[in-house]
């Protein structure tokens, strides 16, 4: 009996014993959907994968990890059907959810990086290899920072291979090869594993949503700040200046939630209001300019964001001194922007200088030293060639097949599956 026949027989037996739509059927549905997809029948496989997703969502919650993994499985099936844009939306949703879970449970970071890898593959399949390279570079360097164990090493190997393929595509100016094979057993930001602190513009005590944001309830914090904002006069009206703490609050909340593009309008208005009230080079205005610059960098406007950050960091250094912690934080933001702009050589110089200054400051800044050292190591790894293809790996035969992540639930035990 073949694998497909075995899976169908197992599914029939489970349904006859427990009824249609039972959670006990999930492993069979996952398996059958995967088999059909890999065997060239993704449209048929999609029916089983969608059923697994709906059953898991109803019984385990649509915001649970096992459900998001099954959402990614649907995305993989869509890639096989030649629907990269639909798949991209699935992977982005899954990645955002896993990143949120990783704030409370660090083990979820690998799931987030797995979804990030799949997001990159969807971009490459959609002819956006440059964007795929950015995500894969970040995935490689993030995986290097993860505490080593068998699974992370496997994911790292996969991400490096995919990065080599994507860079080759960029070099050739071509699009992703048709018919790549997703390999079960393989392995946004985002620049998440670089250490860069949110600048404090000094209005935290006036933030009505601060406690909710710090507790990780970003949706609640956003709603509360927006509610307070709606009670204030519109732009240009008397009393509008009271908006500053709320703009800081919304920017901070959305950035922490990974929604840099959504945060930018609030951060931009905060800079405008702060400049009018306090002056262009006031230390709190400068802090807001750093936050706005980082949001620009993280939402895809890296070159413009880098210019803003360099200007703000220089002004902060002149005002507060080269060794002030706020100067070092602003220069760290510059280093991260340089990485996003793929200027790793300059980023290494910046991070090396930050580390030297932080070490001179002594034990009181031990956390800063650790962050500076980690940032420097990560940038040096890229500068030294980590994740980049050597010339010998570029063969006339073209890039090898993409490496895609595990079919989530199938790699877990039964308790994790259902």
C-alpha cells in the first residue's frame, strides 16, 4: 500500500470512530495534504490542508501555534500551485504571530524564522529576489544568534542555502526557477536580533496605554491611545499640543508590535509637534527623530531613514557627549540602518566603536556592552562572508532547488499536533 492509500485508510478509520471534523483526524489530514501536494496534486491536497486548518482553529483557537503552522502549510501548497502572492500573505501572518509568541516563549523564535524563510521564498517566486535576500540575510544572522541545538543548525543550513540561491538570482537579474521542491526537514525584523533600544522621549508618565503595551497587549494599548487621541482637538487647533504623549504612545506600541509602517505617521507628527514646542535640536526632539528614522528603516525606506539617523546621532553626540548612553543608542540605530542598506563594512566600524566606548564606561553599562558585542559579531559575520555565496558555488547549471521548512505539525509529537 502506498503512502497516499495508507493516509486515506487511516483518515477513514479515524472519522468512522470519532466522527467528521474531529481533532483526532488532524495528523491524517496534514499527512494526506502534504503527500498530494508533493506528488503534483496541490489542488486536491489543498482541500485536506484547509480542513486541517479549520478543525484546528475551531478546537485549538485560530491564534494558537499549531493553527498558524497549518496556515503556513496552506501557503506552501499555494506555492506549488503557482500562487506566490497568496502564499506570501499566509507566511507574513504566521510570522507576525510567531514573533509575538516569541516575546513570551523564546522557543517560538525558530517558528518565526521558519515562517520568515517561507516568506522569502514566496517573494523570490513572485520575482522579488532583492526583497527575499534581505529577509534571508536576517534569518541567517538571527539563527546564528540562537542558542545552538540540532533544530537551529538545520534551519541555519537551510537559510544559508536559500540565501545563496536568492543572491544568485539577483546577480543574474532573473526570477525564481519554476518547479522548486519544498523539502520537509528543512527549517520581517526583521532585524529583530540586533539590539537597539527604543528612545525615551520623556512622556511615558503621561502615556495612558503604557502598562498595556509593556504587558504585551498591543491591540489594547493601541485602542486606548487612539480613544484618548480622538478626544483631543484636530491638527492646528488650540489644545492640540496635548497630543504629544499619545503620539509617542502609539509609535512605541506599533513599533513593539512590529508594525513600523503604521507607526511612522504618529512618529512623524510627534517630531513635528516636538520641534515646534521644544526646538529642532532639543534632546527630546532628537530622541523622537531617532525613533522616526528607525521606523523608516524598518518599513523599507532604509536610505532616507539612514540619513535621518546619522543627522540625529551627530546632533545627540554634540549635545550630550560622545559617551552618553543616548548617543550610543542613537549610533546603534545608525549601525542597524547601515546593515539594512547592506553596508556591512561601515556597520562593523560603527559597532566596533560603540563597543569600545561602552567597555570604557565600565560595569554599570554591562547590558550595553553585551548588546554592542552581539551587534558587532553579527555584522562581522556578514562582512566575513556568512550567508553569501562563494564564487565556486555559482555553477553554470543554475541555482539548486529552494529549501523550505518542515510541514509544521508533522514534525511534532501527537500532543503538539492536536
